[in-house]
C-alpha cells in the first residue's frame, strides 16, 4: 500500500511541475490582441452617437434630485 501511495504522489508532483504558462510569443500575441480590443473599444466609445448618449446619461445623473 505504501508503495502505491509513494508512486501516486510522485506522479502528482511530476504533473504539477509541468510548465503550464505562456511562452514569450504567446504573451506578445495576447498583448497585441488586448491593444487591438482596447483600440476598438476606444473608437466605439468616442464615436459621435455613443459619445452623445454617454453625455446624456451623465447630465441626467448630475441633474437628478436627491
């Protein structure tokens, strides 16, 4: 029984030590994708219609009576 337990723990340790992180190229692609998404979001938020809608929401919130 003890031998099976030792083998199981050894296998578990071996599996846990595997490199599960990203490599440099994956980080670079992730950063590029995040920057692209941020740029797209910025363009949408600063477009005329969305900008007017956001300003309207802020004006209503600031002029609300408490």
